[in-house]
C-alpha cells in the first residue's frame, strides 16, 4: 500500500514580519501599563467634581464652611497631584558608566567558562568600585542583561528591563520603578493621598449621614456624596497600611526587596547592614534640610550607587570604625572592602547628626533644584 505524501510544512514568516509583530506587541504592552494610572486619574477627576461641585457648591449652605473646605481641599489636592506626577515621571536612576564593563572585560567574560575564571574577571573590574554586597554564593553581583557590575542595593527590573539604583519595587499604579530617584516622591504620594482621603471622609461624613437617613431631599448630589464617602473610606484603609509599612522601611533603611531577601555582605547576611539609626536613615531619604521634607522636590542624600554601612555582631574587642569601613581590622570575617564612599554620604557616618540648615551655597543650589535621575546616563 502506498503511503500518502506528507504535507509540506508552511514556510517560516519573514524576519521583518516577526520584528514588526514584536514591535506592535511591545507597544500594546506599554499602553496596558498605563491602565492603572488612568484608573487612578479618572477617580481623582471624579472626586474633584463630586467634592467641589456637588458637595461644596451645591450642598453646603454655610458660606464659612464652604470657604474653609474649598481652600483646604485644594491644598491637599495640589500636593497629592504634584507628588503623584513626580513619582510617575521621574526617570529611574541607572548605574553610572564606572559600573559598566569595558569592551575588553566583556570579551574576557565571554571567553572564560562559567565559574571562578569569570569571577576573577568581575573581581578585577570591581576592585575600585564602592561595592560591599555579594550574591548568596559570595560572588560579585553582575547583570548579564545590562552588562554591568551591580552597585549595592541595585536590582534588575524585569518590566523596565533595566538595572535600577536602590530599587524598592515596580509599582503598576504609577507605571514606574520606585527607587532611589523617586522613593521620596512615592512616600509623599502615599502620605498626601492618605490625607486627601481622610479629609474628604471627615468633611463628607455629616452629609453622608443626612442623605442616608433621608435628612436631605434626593438630588443628583446624593449619589456623588454617598459614593464619595465610601471611596474615601475604602482608600484610607488600604493607604494607611501601605504608608505605615513604608514608614517602617524608612526607619530601618530597608527596601521592599531587602525585606524579602536580606543583603549579603562579605562577612555574612545582614538584614540591618545599611541601618544607621532612625535619624540618619530618615535623612538619607529626605535630606538634611527640613524645608524640603514635605515638598516633592529631590533632596535625598547620595548618588544611589554607594551607601554607608554598619557592622553588626562585631567582636567587642575589635576597634570599631564608622560605617563598617574597617580597612585595618585583623578579623577577616568582618572585613569590608576599603572603598571610598561618596562625599555626600560620608557625613552620615559621624556620631553627631547635623540638623542645621547652614550648609554651603553650593549644596543649597543642588538640593531641591536638580534631580540626578535627569543627569545620569540612561542604559541602552
């Protein structure tokens, strides 16, 4: 019996068609990433209309109450929108050029088999870098997608496909990575959104009760005022827990990623390795000048590539050095590599915190005026 001929396999799609389809898919993904942001923006626009028009202008009868509520509301609204905008549109900071492998180091890394020989190449490339953390196996932290030695607290974001300095998490509600460049903005966004919701719930409560008990006639404002209270109360509960959690992170100088996986130093895993005490941890995020703390302008200390560290479980007979920079220690278990910290971070290692606002003119010109995320090289 003759066997039938097998059907010929369809020809593969041309390379150009595959590339075009991949480009369309990436664009669709980018658009989908903006859906949570559009949802929050639409809720915010509706809440503005419901509170200002339906509650204040059409329902409130006391002129003094109207003025006070409108003025206070617009202050909270402005701070909320400002901090939310900065969190969304502040570019995440990427490692600077010094952490990228040179062309010769890349070639050496590709030629060498995986293992100790590759680690030798990475150790040679990282010998002058301010790096204190390691992988679980004690190796140099290296990103094979960005081709760079990872600075401390830097992680690769799978959504952004970039290494982000002091990465906390990728937040879909802002369609951005929360890291060194915008972590302060993210905290203020949580704080002002919580205050915004609490203020709405507090001032809307009496009118909500009146409509609920039929103390006011049924009008178009009834739906807006009642639903506005429910939405504000619901968001207040979720925001309070999230804001409280990040306040705890700031007090301990940890990121969300570091809570789930503690940083590993040369001597051992240390979950409190970057904590310098509450006041210094707070200043790392908000800066030295209090006048910038409540404003969504960049005032965090440092450059995101190096951070002061502390030694824990130290031998009590061993002389302590600030920040764990113990280059003369005889104990190898507690020896950090003697790498220089950035000047903007060195003063955090002193015993007496400086809370005065009498800094030099050069520092004043820098704080709050420029965002280092805009001056760092973006990765290609």
